[in-house]
C-alpha cells in the first residue's frame, strides 16, 4: 500500500514563492502542474492561485471527477465548471478582480479579454522549481514504478533467446508492466538490437534479435502519474566481438562513476563530466551522443538536467537518471541507466534490475 500523497501542502508552499516573483497571483495552465498542485488527472483545466483563494475551472466532462479528486487530495478550491472556455474565462476574470500583478507563463494573447485590470508578468518555472524536490509520497510512487519495471524485465528477459522481434519484446514488456500494476508505460519502450542499437532513440522494428548481438532496452512504468526510467544492455549468449564486450565494460564503468558522483551540491555538469571522462579515456568520446541524464517525476523528462550544458545543482530529494552510452554504427550501442534519488550523503538507486550482460 502506497502512503498518501501530500498534495494539500503544495499550494501553500507555492504561495510563499509568489512574493519573490513580484506577483499577487499565478495562473497555472500546464496540466502536469495542475495535477501536481491539486491531484486532478483530467485533460482540461485552469488553476488560479490567489493569496487566500484557489479557483479551479474545467468543463462539464469533469464536473464530478474534479470534485472527487480535489476532495480526496485535501485541496480546498472553488471549482467552476463551464460548458465553454468563455464561461471558464469569466469565472477566472471575476476571481482576479482587484489583484495587481498576475503571472502567466504562456503567450499573453488573451490579456485584453481575460485579465483586463491586472498587469501580466511573464514568469516561468515557479511550479516546476517546486516539483524538483520530491516528497515521500512522490518517491514511494516512483519506487513502485521502478519495482514494476524491474519485475517486468525479469519476466521478459528469458524471451530474448527465442528469436522474437524487437517489437515483440517491447510489447511483452509493456504488457508485463500493465499486468504488474502500472497504469501506463513512461514512454514508447525502446528495444534496439544489433546495428539498431547505435541509434539512441531507435523505435522497435520487425528485426529478429540474433545471438551475439547487443540489445539496448530502455523503458519505464507509470504509477499514479509518476514515472520510472531504466536502460539495460543485454546479449543473447556471448557478444560476437571483443569490441562489443569492451563497449559494455566501458559504459558500465562510466555509469558506476556517474552514480558515485551524484550528491547534494554537485552540479549536473560535473556528473556528466565524470561519465564522459571515462568514455573519452577509452577512445570513444565522440560516440557518447547525448547528455548523461535528466530529472524524472510526473514527466519522464524534467528538471534538473545532467549534461555538459547544465546549470543545475543537485539537492536532496531530486530524482535524476544516470545513463551514459556508446554508439558505433558497425557494432551497435550500449546504454546503461539507473534512476537515483539524491540523498543527504550521496544517492540511492530505485531501479535495481541486474546489469548482467549475457542472457543464456
């Protein structure tokens, strides 16, 4: 049983940030942020965060669902259900009467119609910044999503030697995650064998998986909106070449070094450098084609970033991936990835599937 999600505390914490942004209210338009702040899981809503009031608008499809979900989350809001966008606009405009400055991160094309008496201030990232640090309820959901993915791979791994196609293995993983309790896959599952593995974001094809080939499997599960993300590189029998085995050894060493570097106060750029130095030292620096990692949560890619261009500093409660890789067109690809939680003295992986290469 997962612990209750502490949704009710999020809006009060957000209100504390408004002063620093020089604003009296915040109009939240991104559905993922609305879910984070209210627990609402529908596909249409707007949320106006005032100093002493919360106004939630949606359409008639979600009349009952919105009330049930906000009540279940312990969120006290005025829920306005409008059959049209204009009706919802009217509710928000009335609620905003008398305020001074209002933030709105999206384009301000409705400024004259929606908030005629408020000055709109372009801000970005107020809610996203708060989402970076996960609370215990969020971490529990992500750990459960990771556990489901671990178990799904354990169940599907033996099928790799049966001559199935990449698509068939991907479908088997997706089915197992759903059977084990996931509500969805975090993203389109990647299964890339042989030369296809040299494409970091290859899509599963009708190609049959052969003996001695490297197989990159990148996938994740979703539990109550929260994602997991993991990559393992496997091989049916022994790798067909010494180069392929060496690639696995180098990427595994790089990934261990990267995980070991994750800690509060460390920059995403430094973690990336640690991973990249190992691979460059093996002569494959140009074959590491992407950043080392990214944040994970309600979205599969969110802040903070772990890359050479990152300006983020890791903090306790951040959840990031560490996923270096090497991609050689004539051989294939290797990527090894874990999702880790930044702790007070380092980090804790929540993806725990074995990294053993050979599938017998």
